[in-house]
C-alpha cells in the first residue's frame, strides 16, 4: 500500500529544493551555464536571491519573439522574487554587435536610435508588468511570492562620461587580445571574405564593461543572453574576476536559438521577425501567428512562452494528439502568449475575432453587440467601413480587390452570406437593414474562410 502521508512529505521537500534554474532546464530554456555551475545551484537551492540582467540593442523599433527567450528567463526569476535589470543599449547600439552576423550592421541615424531606445524601454517595462499579471492568474492557489525589483537602465547613461584614454589606462591592461580574437563572433567573420571593423571587434569590451558596471552598481551576478552572446558574456565574467576579487562569483546563462521543428529561425537577420509592439503587431496578429504553429512545435513553445506547468502541457499535448484536427494545442498556445504579451483577456478577444472570421462562432460571439464588434475589430485593425447605399456587388468587389463582374459571379453562385445567421444572398442588393447587428454592423462572409466585419456609415 502507498503511504499517502509520506508521499505528500516527499513532494513538499522536492518543491522546496526545486530551484528556478532547474525548472528553466525542464522547459528547454537553458543552453549553457558558466562555471562553477554547482555554486549557482547551491545558492538557488538554499533560497538565496540573485540579480540578473539582459541587454537589448535598439537595432529596430521593437523587440521580437527571438528577443523574448532570454527575457522569459528573467521573468521566471522576477516573479519568484529575484531582482532583474533590463538594459537598452543606447551606447552599444552606436557600434553594432557582430555576434551571429556575417556582415556589418548598417549605420543608424541618432534620431532613429533614440526613438528605438524609447520604444524598446516602454516595451520591456510593459512585458514584465503583463508577465507578472499573467503569472499571478496561473498561481492563484499557490503561496504568493512577491516579485523582485525591475530596474530599467540605458548604458548610454555611463558610457557618455567615459573618456577613451581614461578607459584604456584603467581597464586596458585587464583585457586580453588573445581572448578577443578567440571569440566565435570574431573568428566567424575573420574566416570569411567579409571584413570586421574595429568598432565591431571592440563590441565585446563594451558589453563586458556593462556587466562589470551593473555588478559594481547593483550587485548583478548573472547575465542572460542568446547562445551567440556566450563570448561577450564570458568576457564580462573575466573582466569582473580581474577587477573585483572580493565580489560574488559572476555567471552567464545562455538560451537556445528560437526556431521551428523544421529549422526555421526567428529574427531580423532571418527576415521573419515577429515584432511585439502593438503598433506593429496587434494581439490578434500574434494570436493568428501562433495559431498556425506546427503540431510538433506546440509543446516546446508552451514550455518556452507560458507559465503552464509541465504536467498541464503534457496533458494538453495528449488531448491534442487524440484529435489534432481540433487544434486544441495551437489554440491554447495562441491564447497563453497573447495574454502574457498584451494583458490577460486579450487572448479571449483574439480567439473571438478568429472564430468570427473563420466561421466557428460560439454562443459568446453570437451575443456580441454591434459596438463590441466595432471595438474589437478596430483594435485588431481589420474593421471595414461601407456606406449604407453601396451595392453588394460594389462592396464585394472592393473588399476582395476583384472586378465587379467577378463579385457578381460570386453572388450569383451563392458564395455570399450576411449576418450571424448566414443568410445566403444570390442577387445584388443595396438595403442591408434586415441583416445589420444593432443597426451598425454587417457581417459579410465569402465562402467558408473569409469574413468581413463592416461598420455601416
């Protein structure tokens, strides 16, 4: 017979020793940890709090899904009471990081870079606010742990006062050229015909000094970054060890590159970056992107981008595999990520928009008022407008970017449906009063897959 009391005791002890780093490994979010790894494990096992940072250079107006992987590591620590620092590279963005690149970055105008710094700073702040709220919805029945502090920095704040001769005199002798030449980001470029500028060669020094500065100023002991950042991170660890013999051990943690099961990468250099700024990608856009995820990617993306437990993800995977045509896994993935990025509730809104557009409306969508439909579709930037006297032929032609004869043929073939009740229309009309929702909104469906929500004016 199984002793349930002993079983409970075992689980309780297991949870106390289950540190954040181990959970991140279970989720596939950790690729490398610098030595001495066991010392970091001991710190976390004993309940000690650590401080971590991750940096983002302002190379675009918005961070993208690839940037989110190291930020998810910070989020896991943050919600469990550890302090985090997010660093925007207002200074390093002037130079350009060669890591993971085969060519030099294009020079960016100061005005553009400053605008990007401002935008990204706001996105990072919102990410951790929304992430914490999302985490709390998943942990209502557990003992609530206060989050750590989120410190927001811009490395221009300290680099603007650093003079080159002073920097070389104070720190130059602690930086080894042999080590710099051995970095993957350097050797990869030196082994090709593409040249490497002095600015990119010295980028690792700038990032190393950032780590040293944050270690000295805030006590940051862990830098988190992508796998391509390993050389820059270890350069910082080396600089800290040479300059700060009495400080705590510094560590580096890298995350794997975000890619699909087919090997497709996410990011600007791959040309398929999915940006998270709402002015670029609406919650509905993000929802639809993940709704189209391949079956084999769903469990991994849920582990990466949600706070669902491993057990919940495995349970969902089992249910999904039993009826893959229902796309239960994709729907859960899309909802969870949309809630985390844009605020709890946005996943349900995006799901309702998707249900309406693709003809899978449920009772809650059937009950939406005209104003609610207008607000939802305007926020998703897919609301259409039409004048009340516009003919159906002209309306279908305009919405589908087709000729009027093609639009007339669609109508006569019975491909056009109006209203939530799907009334088939087979002739041209210009009076829609019988099909309007609250005398404001017309639902026009073309075939099975295409639906337009139209505000009548």
